[in-house]
């Protein structure tokens, strides 16, 4: 991870969901709420957090769009999740229990170990 922004398991979960729902006309909070089985109020709170983190921009009417930074972060964590799920569970299929465990693992993994999940081999010290 290049930036020092602390991400929780919830942040990671939301970012991956936003990437999945990303459309040219934006993402509606109700779609995010439905995708994650959460309330719209919870989604609005996270969208405010993501605005502050500059992961999204919000248009009049409430639709949100991933910024370049947000999309890069979502793609990065989606890739990490795929690699971990393949290694641990020999699958990348949708499984809420496995996804939750992987998000928590990533949120608590010290930053120095992220290089082991990247495509480029790097030394861990």
C-alpha cells in the first residue's frame, strides 16, 4: 500500500462492492445497501468517510463515482482477496463467510506483508 490510510475490513468490503457496482451513470446508495445487506444510513455514513478519503466523488442527486484513487485501491484489494481466497480456499467464488475473514485478515495485516501479495516479488524485512 502506497498511502498510509488505515483501512478497516468494512472499508475493504465497501470498496470492493463499489467497484462491482460501478457504472458510467454512477452508483446509488440503495444499490450498495442492497448489495451489502445494510441500511441506507450505514451506506451514507461510509460514503461520507470515502468522500473524506477521496475514494469517491458525489454528484448532485446523490450518485457516487469512484475516483481514480478509489478505483486503484478497490482493484488492489480485490486482487489481494482473490489471491488469498485461492490460496486458502482453492476458490474465488462468492462466500460471505470467507470474504469477511479475508477482509479482516487484510485489515489487520502489517503493511510490510502486502508486497508478498503483489505481482512483483519483493523482500520482506
